[in-house]
C-alpha cells in the first residue's frame, strides 16, 4: 500500500478578489457546483486507470480553491463517501477545507465537522475593513469576529488555521500589530502569513504600477516578519515553514507532503499532481476540463518527468522551506554522490554568508536566509 495526499480544487467564489490570480469563477449557481463534483468523481475513475492508482492509502484530503466552503455539506459527504469506497483512509487522516468568512454560518461549521472534515483553514487576510475592501474581499471585519467567536465557542474544530496578508499599501507597523493581536486573542492552532504579490493580470496589478510608493517595501516586510516570528514564538507557535506557524502537533500534514517532496494526486481544474517522479498539471479552463472528462479523457495537459539533477534541486528547495531543513544522509542515499557534493558546496557557501546553518546532519535556513529564500532557491536550481 502506498500513502499519498489528495488535493481537490474547487474553482468557485462569491466574487473575484482584486488581487486574485487563481483559477476561480465568481457567481456560479449551486447547480454548477453539484455538477462539478459529479465530474470530479468521473475524473477520479479516469485517473485511477491512467495513473495506476491502486492500493492507495490517503493520508490527507485538502479541498482548496476558490472557495470550497461554498459547497454544501451534503455534496462533500457524498464525495467523501465515494473516496472511502475507492481508497483506504489512514487512521489519522487530515481532511481540510478552505473557507471564507462570508460563506460560513454556525450550521455549516457544525455540518462540515459532522461529515468528517477535521481541519478548517480560514482565508481572513485582514481584520481591518480598509484592507478588506482594498483587496475586494466579500466580507467585513465584524463578520470575521462573529465567525471566530462562534468557532471558538462551538468547539467543532480544534485544528484550524487562518491566513493573514502583509505588505499592503499604506500598511503601517501599528496596523500589523493589530492583526497579530487578533492572532493572540483567538489563538488558532495554525497560522499562515503571506505577503501581497500582484501579477499584471489582476486588477490591482495596474494599481501597483502607479502607486509603488504606497507599498511598504522589502525592508519593512523583513522587519515585521522577524517581529512576528519572535512574538508568536513567545506564545508557543513554532515556524515550521517559511510562511507557516503551528502550535505543537498542529503542523499541516497535507502541506508537509509537498515540502517533503512526497506524492500527491490533484483533482479538478488546474490542479497539480506528483506521482512516480512525474509532475502533472490539469487544464486551467473549466469548460476544457469538463469536456475532457465527459469524453473519458485525462484532463492532464502537462507532464514533466524530472531528471535526477532536477529532482535533487527540487527536494533541497522544498526541504529548505521547512524548519526540518535538508538532511545530508538522505541526499546521499537517494542521489548520485557527485551531484550531491556539488550542491553541498553551494550550501557551505550559504553557511559562510550566515544564510544557512548546520545542525545534526541537516542544513537549515537562518532568519536572514529565510528573508531572501527565493534568491537562494534560484541558485540551487541553477
Ligand atoms: S476568495 Fe480566493 S480564490 Fe476566490 S477570488 Fe478571492 S482570492 Fe481568489
């Protein structure tokens, strides 16, 4: 039996946020969502055949989006039942749903827990109305507080996350302090922080061009990142990945699969998979995806068979994102010695520049290294 993680992309949202570059469609009727889940089940059958998915144990299931909390608990219940009929579930399976504050109410939270979802990930982004409206989010500060108070009182979820965003225009240190005060007030078991990155394709992309000076900039971001890490550390949160903090025992199993370079299957429009050393991506067009599945064809439009050097670089980059770091012994066991030696020389250079440190046979990013991680990853990828 082989353990893998399963990701399901749910590409529906109430409205399109102004910074969003994900595959998501606003204002869809509930019929479209029900139809989409029927197509997902067909994809599962097709992929089982094409990707030889026999003898599989699922260790995690992650409904990501889009806004999966728009899906009714009944649809999720049927879908999970179908998965159970086709795969074995690990005893400690983690089942996450991403949710937005505007789409949840006390009944839905209770019902999500009732159908077997055991982890809730809330895309809050900010507790302040001026940032929520700038980002084009569909809810207000008061909705967030009402939701969190209910969540804490109901006890439906012990394992829950929320995301906050930094690096927003005109955001000051005192604005960010306020956001972190709410993390400490509500104490989620897991917390993720992301900086706002804008592509030219999204409505806020042009805003960035003409208002560059209003964005706080990299030095500010670096200092609030360091400050946040220190404060959260005092309250028992450990940073176990560049953007992710958890109370002990609440690290996200599903995301650890990605960072440990382990196998996963992605279902749905635009989802990615990594199976038997092959990276795959489904079509990003909903109509193309539905057409392919209805014709009994695989929706995978890109397959990338990694060579040994690429695999090694990817494994190192993913591991460096985490506080576990890169394990020297594992690299030598898995990859040809000359390739590993070459990369270790590079890591040694990073150590000299105080960007990486060594501990018990592992190479781990320092705080300074974390702040310029993407540059280091480019060098590793060569
Ligand atoms: S809720 Fe998420 S996926 Fe949907 S539009 Fe906003 S950022 Fe994009």
